[in-house]
C-alpha cells in the first residue's frame, strides 16, 4: 500500500454464539484488525448500513435471518463487500447457494485460524483493490511513493524514516526486479537533500574505462576521444545523492577509487593531478551477495563496510504477497492513465491466478504481465483469459482418479461443494450445447461469474458463447 493507506481492517462477525465472537475478536486483534460483532442478522444489517466494514464473517444458521438471508440483503446494498460464510451444520446445497449469491468463500467449523485470517486478508485486499481502481487516482509523474502492506516492507520503511535525513551511506540488496532503484529514489525524496540532484549510474552497463570517466570525470586529452574536459557524476551531484546500481560489478581498480571518494570526500578526474572536493550521499544496490564476494576477494571488504552502514534488504515478491493487491492496483491505475482506458475490476479467478504465481522476476515481472493482460482486456474487467499462459496452481480440475473415486471415500464439505459446482457447470453447458450465455441463465448466475467458475475449475476449453 502507499504511505497514506491504513494498515488494519474492519471486520464484522455475525453469529448468535457470543463465545465465537470472543474467539474471532482475539484472532483478528492479533493481526491488528478491529472487530465488531452482531448477535443476529438484523443487527448486522443495521451496522452495515453505516458503512466502514471491510469484510463480513457470518454464520449460516441463526434465529430470524439466517446467513443466506443476510447475504441476499447485503448484495442488494453492496455488490462487492466480501462476505465469508461459516457453519457447523453445512450442506452442499447451502454452500452452492452461498457461492451463487456471491459469497467470497464458504467454510465449515472448526476453522483453521491461520487459514481464516489469510482468507479475510485476501478478501479485504481484493475489495480495496476494486475501490482503488474505481477511484482512479492520477499518478503524479514527479512523485515517488512506496507500495506496501507486508510487515517486511513496513520494517524497511521504518528504518528509512530514521536515517533518510542523514548523509550515511545505504546499501540495498535483493533479487533483480524487487524495486531497488525505486527505493533509492524514495530515500532521496524523503531526505533533506530532496531539492538537490539525484543521479543514477548502472555500474554493470559500462566498461571500466568509461565508467571511471562517468563517475570521476576527465580532463581534455585524458584518453582518445576526450576532446573536452567533463565533470563526473560525483561532482555533478554536489549536495545531493548518487545511486550506484549493481555496485557488485565494479572492477577492483574502480572499487579502490570509489573507496577514496567515500572516505576522503574528494575525487581525481581521469588524467588530472588535482583533486576535487565532493559532498554527496551514496546509495548503492546489488542483487549479488556481497558478503560472499568479500570472502572470495571479488569485492573489497573495506568498501563493503563503507557502503553498508545502513543495510536494507528488499524481499522477493513471493515473500511479500500481502503487497500484491496494492501493487496490482497501482499498475492498473498507471495503465489506465497511459492508455486512456477505464479498467476498474479484476475477477476473483484472475486474482487467484496472480496470487498463485511464483513471480521469479518479482515486481518487474508483475508489471510486464499486467500490462500485457491490460492491453488484451475488453471492457472494464480483467478476466483470466487475458493472463494468457499463466497457470492457477491452486485451481481444481477433474482427474480420472477423482472421477473414479469410491463412493465410500469420505469427502470434505469443500471438496463436495467443488464437485457439485463442477457437475452443475458441465450439465448446464451440455444442455446448452456449450453456449455460455445460455448456461449462465440456466444456472441463475451472471456470465462473468460463469467465466470465473470455468476458469477456476479448468473448464475453459469448451467452445460456444
């Protein structure tokens, strides 16, 4: 999320059992979320009318209005509010009906606490993502914000808050594509040097001779082609910040010269016998393990310690999936502005596919995938088919073994619900000769919901519209 977003969620627990209120309130409070409770469906609806709730967790069997009644009325008021149904006496029919009415999920008691908390968080982030897309905030091209929601990124930003205003060197490490250059610029914008230059050089992109000239400058005649004297990056950035990307690629001789610049606050242009004083803040970044390079002699130990006074590690995207929804919203809004479109929704099935990717290329890969999907999307909703060859590793598909399972083999309620939904989808498509529009009408669900279900269960290979 961005710095301005709140970190907690507002959860409404609807159940006629006060003990269950206490259990879930304790569970959610440990996550830093605020929980409100209602002992009946009527009281829940009165509270929901006031707004401000991120997720509803509701029991199915209650006196008066039951969970399905509450869900129907909630959908009449709010089509996107995440609604999680729970019950200790569930049936396949009630589960299927809850899903058809638009429940985000259906769980049976006793519930695994970690699973429930994870489900609530994903439901809330999905809803906030839709809100973020519909608000369409215009991105200022000159601003630099960080998109985060994960504890690891909160800790990184907390550390930056303590040292941003100082001139202490910072070393950012992490895999390629995790956003190291964006973080470096964020640090500069958060510092007292924000009105001074922020200059970047990719240490891996230039040969050694040219890199030294770029960093330290050169005098006329220092080498072939040096027809004029030129100030280097470190001199041009006086009073500001120099970002040395991929610092681990520096040659030993350039490492020695950079060490002198950091220690003595002066440089000597290539071909000159005079030193020039500098006053810059150094931020370096690398995807390499510099500690290992120090041990093998590939990187100078003294330079490593000079650069890493404040070490910051950017975790890979697969370790900070709490940030996915906010990042997706950020990029979709950016593409809306760039291409003059108005994509404001992402289907649950598409979100599941995105959540289940390994993201080996991290945020850079996510941006690439989303831009391609965005351009292939028709209308205002990003659907699974726009994601191309991405595979939902969490999706369910029928296999010969599952179809041939013995009647005596016990099934969990969730598996039974999946099987019942798959059978209903297959029967409807068969009756309608594969026509998805007619099948959706027959099932009493929207066409988009049908597409979501077909994608979720691996049934999108059927033809016909």
